[in-house]
C-alpha cells in the first residue's frame, strides 16, 4: 500500500506540474495559455494544438514568491504591424491568474517581435519594504534602419502587482546607440557611441519608493573618423518616483532620453 501511495503521489505531482513544464528553460507550456484564456479571458489566443498565433513567450518562477509564475506572451490578433503582449502572474497551487496587463507592441523598421524577443527579469527590484517589481525584457528582432539616427534595444519594463492589475512603474532601453558623424552604409567615415545600461537601487527615496540609479557604460566607435575628445566612460543618472511612475527628470543625458 505504501508503494502504491508513493506511485500515485508521484503521478499527481507530475500532472500538477504539466501547466508549468516546458521543453525550453523559459518556454511556457500549453497549460499556461489555457489558464490565460480562461481567467483574463483572451478569446483570440490560439493554443498550439489549434495552430497557435503565439509569436514569443516566456515563463519563470518568481524567486521573491516561489509559489508564483511570471508569464509574458506576445501573440498575433490579425492587426497589421501590431502584436499583443500579455503579462500575467499565475499562482502555482490554484492555477489562477492573480494579476495581469495587456498592451500592444507596434512594429516598424526598428521594432519586430521574434521568437526570442521576450525575457523575464527577476533581479532584486525592491522598491520599498513591501513593494517588489519584476521586469519584462523585450528585444526587437528587426534589423533596424541602415542609418538610423538613434538605435535602441533590450527594453526593460518594471511592473508591480496591484490587485488584479500589473502596473508599469518604469520603462528604459538598456541598449542605446547614437550616430555623431556619417553612417557606414552611406559614407566612408562614421563616428558613433554605444551605451549599455544597468539598473540599481539608490538609498534615497522619493514619494515612498527608492530611486533607481542607471549606470551607462559608453564606448566610442570610429570608422575612419576623428574621435576628438570623446573617450569610453561610465555615467550615471537617477530616476525618481512621482507617485505614479519613475521619471527621468532634467537635464537628461542622451542615453536614457531615447
């Protein structure tokens, strides 16, 4: 009897994990989509067995609250140059959506949703003693304009659960590029800067939440152009909470302004 109980327990354990298991480390299994369609609901979200319209997806257990699974799904509702993005928090035990948000991703020459465009960022975004955010990272699959004046990627959006809603508190592109002279596709010389950003927490607070410290590691790149006084460097800028969201303030360096 004890052996039978152990076997039954193992089977039940396996079945209970189906909704959150996946072939890829951060891939969402079909059960997650079924939960989203039932609880939000999303009538236009097709399951894989029906010829799925899911373009990109990511699922990850939230280390802050291991009983919760974070979900991000981008799918096609048939609108040209647009994808829908659902972000949700699902309780593992009840298999119910606790909070969620939906928005559109508008596509153009620089923005396109690809299979690997979404990631969930569970770094320690402790904005207050009782406020913890998580991040959704979006990487565009578009090649971008050949001579764009400003190129960006790796968009980070910080969200916090607020009842049944997920409220965005900050949005920032963690990769920025600006052209200072020329363009490799059109001229024989070019000068540009790349900035890779990281987000940290300050000790100071504004309107109850810790300020965000953005650190930019800037590299100067040249193709036959004089760099002058420009050099690789590290710069910082702080974002302050205004009661609804984090603001960049003034003056703003070029790299968080795009």
